[in-house]
C-alpha cells in the first residue's frame, strides 16, 4: 500500500509535469531551431528583444526558443548553452552576463556546429556581436546630454549605474570618462559613480544620498533602465528640485517623467526589437556562409544593410543603429511599442 | 537550529529511525527513477551520454558543497556563507594566479582562503555558543562576498583557462566520464563512510540528536563543530578551484545562491535541518534528482522560474510525505 | 531580610533597565549615529535624510514585525520577500488592467494575497509538520516563480498605477510620512497585542516551551497558523507599500529582503530559538539596519567596501549584544551570591 502511494505520487508528478510543459520541440522534423538566451528573467527590455528575435525566426520558418537564467551569474548561462547544444539547436544568440566566462561552453557549442552570436553584451568566443549601438556612440550621447542639461556654464554631475558587475554599464562609463577628458567638457565635473544594483530601494537611496552629498548637483546620468526610473521618481517627488536626469530608459516605463518641463527632458535607447530581429537574421546568414569578412557589408533578409566591423571581443561585429532620442513629443507613441 | 518538539520533519515517534530512513531512501529512488523516465519521455536528446555528463558537470560544483553541508545540518547547524566563501576563494585563486603566474599558488590560495573562512565561522560559533549559526553565517556571507567585491571592484580576474591542465579539471574526461564526476564519486564515498562508519560520524549524530546529552556522554561538541565548519570551508575552496576551471573568469557575483541550493539538496535527501537525521546515500540521490530534473525540464525549455516552482513543489511534497502517510494510516485504523 | 531585599531590588531594577537588550542596542545605535554624523560632515542628522530613511525603509520595518511573531514561536520565514513580490505584483497587474480602482482596494487586495500565502505556509508547518525553514524555502521558490508567471516577466510602469496609490507613499500627516505612520500604528498594535492580549502571551508560551504550552491547553497548531497568516498579511501590506513607494512592480523586487529582516530581528534581541524578543527591540533593530544601509554611501565610503562593511557591522552588533548579555548574567549571578 505504501509503495503504491509512493508510486502514485511519482506518477502524478510526472503526468503533471508533462501536462504543464509546452509542446516539445521536435528537431527531427527538419525544421531548424534557434535560441535566444537572455541576461535575466525580469527585464522588459530583454522581453522586447526576444519578441524581435521570434518575429524574425517566424519569417525565416525557423523554430525559436527563449531561455532565461535564474541568476545573473555566468554559470547559469553556461548551463543553458549546454542544454541547448544537447537539444541540437542550430544557432544561439546570447546576451552575455560575463565577457570571458562563457568561452568554454561557446567553443564546445561551435565544435558541434552551432552558430553562436552575441547581442546586447559581448563575450569571448562569439562569432559575431550584434551590437545595439557602439560603446563610443552611447557614451558620446550620454556626455552630450549631460552637457546640455547642465547648461552653458557646466557644473557637477553624477552617474547612477546598475550593479558593479554589469558589463555594458562599466564599458559605457569607462568610455564616458575618456570623452570627458576633452577640453570641450572641461566645465563638467563627474563627482561620483554610484551603483544602485538595479534594485528600487538601493537606487532610491543612492540617488537621495547624491543629492544630500552634492548640493550643487545639476544632473544625474543613469545608463540603466531601473536606475533612471528610480532617479526620475526621486527628483519628481522632491519639491523644488532642479536636478535633471539623463540616461538610457524604456519609453513604456518612463512615460510619466519624460518631457520638456519634466525631470528628464529627453533620454536615449535603441530599439531592442530590431536588435533581436537582426540577431536571428545574422545566425541564418552565418550558417549559410553569406557574411563576409571585416570591411564587407551584410544585408539582412529584412533588407537592412550593415557594415561588418572589427569586434572588440567577438571576432566581428555589426552595429544596429545609433541611439535614438525619446522626447516629450514622441514618448507617448513609443510607449506603446516598447 | 535547536531541536524542539514539533519542529522535526516527522512527528512520528513510535517508528524506529532505521525504519524511516529505509523508507525515505526507497521513496527517493522511486522519484529518481520517475525523473529519469519522465526525462526520457520528454526529450529524445536526454539519453546522450556525452551531453548528459556535460550537464551533470554543471551542478557538481554545488554538489561538492552539499556533502559537507550534510554534516553541518546533521549537527543541527546551518551554513549560509558557502556562496560567499566560494566567491572569495575563487577571487583569491584568480588574483594570486595573475600576480605570481603560478596556478599552483593560486590553488593553494583558494584552499587556504576557503579553510580560513570556514574556520572563522567555526571560531565565532564555538566561542559564542549562544549565537544562532544562521545569523552568524548570514553576516559572514555578506562579508566574504563583500571582500571579493572590494578586491575585484567593477572588474574581473581572468586568464586561468589558458593553462590546459587547469582548464581540463572541469572539461577533461576519461572516455565520456568527466574527471569531476569521478572525483565527486570518491568524495561522496569518503564522506559517506566517515558519516556512517566512524566514531566521528556517530558523534555527529549524537550531537544532532541532543547536544547536551552528547556533551555529558563525553563528546567534545565544540571541537567537532569547529572541525566540521572548517571542513566545509576547505570543501568550498576545493569547489572554487573547479568553478574557476569552468568559468575562467571571476566576478564578485559568482556562486550566488549556492547556499540554498546545497541545503535543498540535503533536505530533499532526508537530512533534517533540526539535526540528527538522514543518510549520505539519501543526500547523493537527492543531488541527482534536483540536477537531472533541472536538466530534463531545461531540455524542453521551461523557463527557469517555472522550473523553480516545480522544484519548490517537489521539495514540499517530499517533506510532507511522512505526515500524509501517517494520516492515511491513522484513518485506516479508525475505520477498522 | 525584607528590607535588604527591597533595596537590592531597587538598585536591581535600574541595573536591569541598563542591562536590558534594548538599552545595549540603543547604545550601539547612538554610537553608530555619532560616527556616521561625524564622518558625513554633519549631513546625516537632518530632517531630509531622516524622512528619506523612514520612508525608504518603512516596508522593511513592517516586515520585521511579522518576522518577530514567527521567530517568537520558534519558526522562521525566508519566503517573505517572495510573498511581498507576489502580492505587490498581482495588485499592480489588476490596477493596470483596471480591475482595482481605488487605493484602499489595492492595499486590501495585496494584504489578502499575502494572507493566503501565509496561511498556506502555516498549514504546511503546523498540519504538515514540516520544519519552517524548509517549508518556507520551498514556498519561496513557488511564490517567486508565480510572480514571474502572473506578470509574464513584464513590469507594471508608473503611468498604469492609480494616482492616489502613488501619492499615498509620498503624502504626509503631521509632518510624518504616511508609510512611517503604518510602521508606528503597527508597532503600537504589536506592543499591545504581545503584552496585554492572551493570544500574545500564548505566542510566547508556544515559543519558550511547546510541550508545556500544549499541556496547559493551548492549541499549538492554531497559534502557528494564525502567526504565519499574520506574517503573510504583513508581507502583503509591505508589497503594497513597496509598489506605491517606487511606483513600479518588477518580478525581482525585494529579492533577499528576508535576510535583512532576520538580521534586524536578531540585532533587536529576538532569539532564533523562540520565546524571546520584543516589539520595541525589533523596531530598534530595524532602524539600525536602515541606518547602516542608508548611511554607508552617505559617509563617502568607497562603493566597493560597503557590502563587506555592512556584513561586519551586523556581525559586530550581534556580538556586542552577546557580550553585554554575558556580562550582565555574570553580574546578576554575583549579586545573588552576596
């Protein structure tokens, strides 16, 4: 009887698992499968990228799989890459959580004939980096918007970043510091770089502390979607606060705060849907051997043409587009898109 | 955590422990088989030895830590600092390697750091016995990871994978079987033998069952606790070596959440956090249940969060099992 | 003899007060604040910073009161962060979809979701006889997973939330922020509840000696379920406070909040073995944790030192508490010998 109960329990568990599983991907049907691996499960920015990727796969007649790691540490993404290789997918697009740690897993995948590209964040071993926007271009627009918001006479500004281990943010901040050395920006003073860890409570704390510590602060630059949201909220809720918020943010999240007379006159981002879209076409083109070496150009099946450039970490890269400005006029329209 | 009535996994007192344990392992074996059958049905790719071992390797680092964690739980203690410890040890490995160019020195540094961190936990807990291990290791976990953050800043330490033999610690295989798996088997056997066949093991059971009684019976309680916490630290250092071989680059956010993973593995294996209960065989089976279930569900591309829901439900269902069984038995008796 | 005893008791009572956990904690707190005030150049003790602190950490303080009850019966709950996220997220989703149309309804619904989560845990712990840390570890996975599941990994942006809901967290009454009023009210309720109601005394009885409590006719299972239910409801309340404060609902919100809350309770003198602790101590403990978290970046400590320092201060506070207790126990013994 006891054994029967135990057996029943196991059976019920197995059946319920099968029931709640989505239809298994059948790779033998001759339909190739591409997978996109996100940075984490809780970011709407990533979700938009996935939707672009899936659209492109659909147009190509390819199955698309979406995978998100449980934590932002690199070993979860390694596990996912291994799982995907075991399933026999033909291509993987990955937004890497570490610039070096995924190399072993990616090399092993490539040996099995899987095409591996990176998007959003690059890592060693990737064949092609589908770059949303060049690091220098992003840093340039951020510095320019800070300069604009501080006014002719310059002034003090601070950076509120994500966590200290976030690869993209660190690269942008380093590039910003480089640009700031130019005499053109001599009157801008970066007082401090703080980390809000992409948590609302910590970001709010850091933003408030910046305001307490630097009473002459004129602008805060947040190259992260969680950070800019918290910073804008703090400024908007503080009476008579003249600080302006610049940075990168999602229009749908920032709709309340962007506008000429609001805390954030304008902000930047690129179209994550396009980035995901382009990555899928890129995998297909690489698999078909249609992508040339550095210096050639590449036309995706969506008829957009990109130049193949030398990569910083990956072998080669393409840049999807310059950062796009969201202002009071267009924010409402874009808020419905992403 | 101290043992108190009503806070043990099973309230059943009339049954002998051996009886319960035998049945618990039986249940685990059934679940293990169930998971495997399910995986085979779900995915045609599951029974590929090469990929299977690749993916087993992925959870073996956590499995290494689960072994000493079993000892800690057996004593009625808990260690929430293993994640921070692995992170700091791995950081030291990378830093020392990059400073001196010698991977051997790096490995020595990792082992030393791990052991020191473990010993520090043990020292605080044995000098201040009124402190709960949970709160102490919670604080040291933050400290260890914080030190790694201080050392690495916003950067990473890398380059370890350029040394072939070190890289192969994780990726190397005998046939299809990875070295890491063989080492795990050896470790598991050693840990199991110490737990079940030595005086030290029996003393651990005695402490977990009743600390005071054990002390009166002449068991050096604090000395054993100190040894076990230090041993856990050493194993964390050891695990961090393989972790580095896998990643080849260390940031201060690595090994996040390892503590709860290792504890879940032990608890599913029947080792009660109240102490004095469970076997190593159970823990090892549970390690593979969790690992392979994750892999199987990953193969059919369930999202990580859905997998978590399923793992949580499995954990609760299994620990509820003895109570449900008891209730059914009672109802039958009443019917008679 | 009686005279002697009386004088002794008089001195003893003052000494008792000085030696109590609360006073030693108060001492630690004063020292901490003094150091921070000095290091921050006098910026910490200002009305702005203090009101930011009380507003930003109100939800952690509220959670601490729930945790106090659970710890008092010898239990623990490491799922409150996930319960907070699930209740906050489901409330925000319903607000986005126009189902919840008033702030009061939103708070009520959030508390209800938390209450249900708590009852489930209470049932598993009492009726299922599962060790609390294991039960809540499992339920933490489930509740956090459900949060992502119901939200489909989307965020709820601020423009989709009710204005009154968002305004509540920013509003003041008699110069004190609304969120902190919740803390004050809850503190008073807890104080009365634990000291002067028979159920409050039952909670202590169950925690100090469950067997004795059972013999004296207390229904232990009932006490446990009610305590976990209250704790869940408080976590639900904190979920509403969180989402109204930050005007955003994200899947990973309050991840790991339980650890800060447990630390606050232990610093406040609550024993993890049950039966020992007071609402006043917990309030002090929660404020100490809030001060540490808030001030580390304010006093200009290098961003990369903050984490290690926070852990160090928690360990130190706990250790000082133990040492003070030991000394006072020793003195008490000496006094008795005389």
